[in-house]
């Protein structure tokens, strides 16, 4: 008698994890963060509630990890892993390319819907807001810091420029326009932000 192979627990766990990620992102987009529950995520994913609590302590942790994973999967599919801002020697071109890719992400419903839900809840939920910044935003901002610092050290920016402040000249207006819907999010808009910002911080 041929003995059947034992179930692959690792594969089963990964399948459940993927189902939980998908359920969490779908629910927060459909009903918003406050109405999304661990019970709802579990039911949508077809797993027991205890499975979720085995891996995460709260729905916030599930959602943040799901969103991080979404970004990683997308970057991997596009051949952009590990992700970094390119350094071709042309700072303006590099920043414009990255911000254009950012526009694509912000306008993609699979990113935009959960991102808006998490960003909105982070404004009134201090703990979630801190985690959202620390785990999602700050690592991305540090990529700009590194690229701007390299440009400054190479003489492409004024020597007194603080990269962490300088990046906000083009990142923050884009974030504000996206969050508050004060205008269209386009390549032309982000290209203009880069041109204006670099004019202000270029060597005199």
C-alpha cells in the first residue's frame, strides 16, 4: 500500500496567509477600517479566528502587513526588488521616474482603496498612525534621503541642504493633493514639483 505524503504545513500556512491578506485589504476597502474586524477577515478568508491571532495581535497588524506585502508583490512582479531610487547621474530624471511610478500606484484601486482607509484611520488612531508612518512611509522616505544625500555629496545640490527636509518639497504636495483630492494626480504635476524643488535647492 502506497503511503500518502503528509500534508505540507508550510504550504498550507502560506495559502492561509495569502487568503487573510486578500480578505483584509478587500474588507477595509469595502467597509472602512472601523467596521473591519478580525472575525470578518477570518470569515472572508475561510480560516478560523484563532489562525489570525496566532500570527497577529490585532486587525491593524494584519492590515499593515497585508499592505506591505501588496507593495512587495507588485515590486517583485515588476522586477524592482530590492527597491531603490535609481542613480543614473541625472537627479531630476530619477526623481521624475520614481514619482511617475508613485502616481501609477496611487491611482491603482488595489493600492488606493486600502491606502486611503489606513491613512484616514491613522489620523484619529494614534497607534495605527505611528505604525503606518514607521512601517510604510518612513522606509520609503529614507530612499529619497539617500538619493538626495548622494546628489548633495556629488555637488548636485547646495551643501547646506537637509535631504530629509528637501524631499518634502515634492513628496508632501503630492500626498496632500492625493489625500484631499485638491487636484488631478498626473505625471505633469509631479514633473513640475521636481522642477520647482530642484530649482530651489540647486547650487548657487
